């Protein structure tokens, strides 16, 4: 049996749980707390470890009974001949090309066999101050630019089981780096569109690279989905004369100068010279990790926006559904439904599923009780709901390229920065982290039922149940799993206190990473403010919680080192090892993580239970 078959089996085992367990409906929505000392939830049977306090230490801390160790860090070699990591930033672009990338974010594991796994990891962005020897934020040469471009993208790394846990195998034939310069193809409705044609590519169907790879998804046919998020950070104008940011570009937030300065040394990123290159990013890209020679494919049917992750779900009728968030203030939640059904074992058929289907945007209407309501999915289909030539749409391809504009015209609900979406395998309920939105309540972004707080600094986790528990349904009911806040500062009557499952000891801001384990525990990570003062008093460094979706109880499981984000979650097939990413430790210049490193390094953490048991049990 091929290795791909193994990975399919584990995906199906997780999905299959759905059919055997009834939805635990009737959970009462969490109101804002009436009394912060009184727990409004039943005690969870799912959670067995003791919650840990918040932390301001420059270290990973984890619940008692567990251990966390570094599996791999930025700059570690992926191949037998990779250069060693130099802690003074002196590694070259060629070195970085064969080393583990920077800012590891979303990731998945694929099973080769019982003792071998493929870890596929996104590298979101360069930590320029540590990447370059000169310590500056901007590239200063062509070599700097190539190094920066080699630090992002994706790593494929084989892991082997050992007595001490999983270890990287640098001799594996599967190991691979995909960067901002790796050739990729474009498929789906926008392939070949005039707005995807550039000087380098008259076909509008071949593009170099992927970057801003935030979170991810995993298909049942054994492929990995990487999501291009803040791609605008890489584009800018090398000169000011006569340059202009078009309305279409402005919708994706681009500024005149890029964040890293690539446009000065690589004209591909100069909007004055290559404006269409900008349209070739902001996609979900499908990668076959089992074939190191395969060309990744940008799937345009899934729309172009700042993709956070891609939660892939097999619907009861066999169609593939992909839930997706667009992480920007006032942007939307989407789902894609394939036209055709998944056929187990038919890779040729399944690998076309994400090219043909319907993209929908979510509408959240308010209900009688606060923080509840109903919702619907509006199709983004050419010729319907105002997506017509009158509004600038001449084809489905136009909708795929200008998805934000289309979603606004049809009337999607603007949200407080949708981050990860995840489906509870026990109930089919869909959850999405809405990380924060300090502009909510302004004239352009009035509060709405699902985004109810002005100047929302803390965020919320919304959830919905599709009509008939059918992921292809066009309507749903929703409520909140939690509303984050700070009970250290605000009384229960203040919306900034948060919902009843938030206490002084369990206060945090900006939920982001989100996943369910096989038993139905909800795991979420924060990417928020870590000052531990002012609005954020008592919240400490970024951290990871586990919750019981039925009772609403949450516990703090892990805290990160200084000025990092915790992100990325996956489990080995036996559920005895969990991987979590420490991303950009010391972005504020205050960390030596890991191991007193002169330059802090983003790292994958390997977490195990000391008694060898299932994580979370
Ligand atoms: Fe890359 Fe929205 O986080
Ligand atoms: Ca994120
Ligand atoms: Ca975030």
C-alpha cells in the first residue's frame, strides 16, 4: 500500500467520527458573565490537567505531566549537505535555501508508515532583524533579497520515530524547500486571465513562488494546502514618480513601500513595473508532499483574499467543503463547496475537486438572545447578486481575483478579523477565531450581532451549526463559544470583561490558531499583545488553551517565550505527540529562545505526556 493511502486512512478515521456521533445540540449560548466568580459551566470530563498561570518568562511553560522540547528551528539543515546555522546571521541565501525556513506557522503531518511521518510546515514571513547579519528590517542587496525570499514558503521534512521521540531525517528523499522562487502553476477559473499575465508569463498560468504562508489545510487525498495571507507586505513601488495604488490594489491593503524592501532588488515586486504580479498571490496552494518533484498548484476557485487557513471537510453527500477566513478588519468568512463528490482512492478525480465548485460568503444575522442568531451562505457566482458587468464583473474569473469586492457587493457580514476555522469532529459544529478589531464601532464598521463590541481588543470565538448538520447547507444557526476579555480590569457588567468562561486567571486576548483533537477538545492559541500591562494586565505572553466545547470550560495548557506567537497545531496519528510552533520569539528584541541563542529562532515544539499517554487526556 502506498504511503498516500496511509495518510488518507487517518484523515478518514478522523472524519468518520462524525457519522457515528450525534450532534450535542442544545448548548445554551454563553452570555456575558453575570458574576465573574461563579462558573456558568459544568465541570468538564474532557479536561484532566491543571490549568497553568500566565507567564512573562522567556521560556515555554507547559501543564504538569507534559514535556515540550524543540524538534527543529529556523536555520537547521534539512539535507545531509545543508550548511550549519550561524548565529551571527552570516548564512547565505544559498544556505537558507537548504535550511528550515523562518516563522513556522500552520503545519500538518502525513503518515508514511508507523515509524515515519512527513511534517509539512508553512514559513510565514522573515524576521528580518535576525535573518540578516546587518540586523536591519529592509534588504540592502540582491543577496539579502534572495535570502529573505528563501526564508519563507514551506518545508517538507521527514520525521522518524526514535526512543527519544520523533527526530528529523536529513537523508530523506522527501525533504524539500518551497520558497518565493519555486515554480508553481495556476488552475481554476482565473487561470490565464489577462490580470494574471505578466512580462515573465504570457500564459497567466505559471508563477514563481508562494509567501505569507499563514495557516494550512490537509485533504483526504494526501495533499497539503498552504494559505497566502499578508502577501501585500512583499509589494511596493521602487520609485514614487507617477505611481498610484489602484482601488483594486487598495482593497488588499498594499502600501507604497513594502515591509521588507524586495521591490528595490527584484522588479517582480515593483508595482510600477509589474502590477499584475500582485494578482498572482492571495491564493490557496495545493502541494503533494509525497512527490518532491511535483509542481504546487494555486487553486483560484477558492478565491483571492488574505487566506488564514483552509478547514477541509467531507460533507455527508460526498462533496468537499473548505471553510476559510480572510484575516483583515471587516473582511469575511467563506466556504467552498465542490461540484463533484470525493471518490476514495481515485486521486486523478479528487485532485480536480478544488477547481470546480461554488464559493460562498457568510451572513450572520442576530437572534432574539444576544450572541446568537441565524445565518446564510450567499453564492459568489457570476451574474447573480449584483456580480455583473455593471459592477465590474465580466466572468467567474473576475470574482475569483477580486473576491473581497464581490463579497461586499453581495452583502457578506464584515467580521472582526477571521483567523482559523475548525470543525468539531464529534458534532460537526464549525468554529472560527475572530482575533480582535480595534476599528469596530467606527462609521465604516458599525457593530453587528456577531461582532458586538466597539474597539474590540480581545476577540471572540464564534461557532455555527449547518442546517441539518450538512456542510453544504445554505443556512446555519450560530452562537459564541467564548468572548475574550479582561476580568482583571472590568466587572462582569462591562462587555470588556468577556463571557462567563473567562476569569481573572484565564484572561487572554486575540485567539488565532484553532484545532480539534480526535476526542473533541478545542485547542486554541493566541497572537496578541503581550505587554501584560494596561488593557492586557494579567494576560502575559502568548499562550495556548484547551477547552471543552460542550461545557465551555477552558484551561491554559502552554505559554510561549517573550514576544512570540504560538501557532500551528498537529498530532501524530497515535495522538501521543503534539507539535506546536513558537513563531518569531523576541520580535520585540527581548528573547534568547531557544537555548540562550544569540539570535532567537522560531521553532517547532514537540509535546508529549510524561506517562506516554494521549495528549489532553
Ligand atoms: Fe498569519 Fe492571521 O495570521
Ligand atoms: Ca494566524
Ligand atoms: Ca493573528
